[in-house]
C-alpha cells in the first residue's frame, strides 16, 4: 500500500512539475508576445515620425553658421561653393549660404545681413514684409519666443512657389532663413521645411538635444 501511495505521490509531483513548467512556458510566451508587440508598435511610431518625401526617408545634417547658430538641412542637399554662388546669384546681397536639392527645385537660403535690427523691431519688420507680398497667399505668420530669442515667421505661396521664412537677430543685425519649393510640391516638403526652421538654435547642447528628440 505504501509503495502505491509513494508511486501516486511521485506521479502527482511529476504532474505538478509538468503543469508548472507548461504554465511557465505559457507565461513566458505571453510576455514575449507583449514585448514583441510593444517593440513593433514603438518601431512603427518611430517610422511614422520619420520625415519622408515620395516615400523616401529624409535625413538631416547639422550646419553651424558663422560660429553663431545651428540648423538642420537635408543631407541630400548640396551646399553651394562661393564660385557657384557668384555664378547663380550675381548680386551684392546674395545669400551667404545656399543649399540646393539635386534637381535644383528646393532651396535653403541663409542671409546674415548688415541691416540693423533688434528683437523689438522684428514685429514691425514682419508687417513690412507682409505688405510687400502682394498677390500671394498667406499660410502662416507671427512672432514667437524660443531660446530667449524672438523669431518672426512668414509662410506664403504665389502662383509658382512656396516660401517659408524665419527672421531673427544676431549682434543687432537681421538674419533671414528661407526654404522654397515649387508650389505644386510644397505639401510633400512642408515637414522638411518645418524641421529646418524648428531646428534653428544657438548652442551645441540645444542642437544635440533637438536632433535626438
């Protein structure tokens, strides 16, 4: 009788071990499925956050301008050299920096001028620029604060082009950053334009933080 009880006890213990092992596997597989699902959702969110044009992901490169401010520009854009700048923009007030897409349809212009300007004067300057844009459609405009600086923004279209401007001051001089593209393509490039303008900042820690967000 004791032998039978021992055998039954051993069988019971083995059964419990098998059941426990099966439950542990089920729990492990369940947790693994949850983790995989969370990782897939996170990956999808990251993919959705990426800026794409015609399905192609746009990556950005950080540039430091005059050792004074930073901005991100698509790494597929070409930075024009001085000789090309003189050839393409043969005038005294040509932009200091120009970045151009491969097909020469999208451009980023950066102009650091000798025009006197203070943060308090940017709102009046914006109004002045707005009155000069006749026969154009106003998409956005205004003055805002960021990094303890004042920025003026102006986004307009005409029959041919889309323009996104930012105006700010450095050393009491006006700085202009412009992105433009053919108006028929502007919705494709709107997020790129926003990324460029939103990345404007004035020290390395800020651009590192912005680029990693």
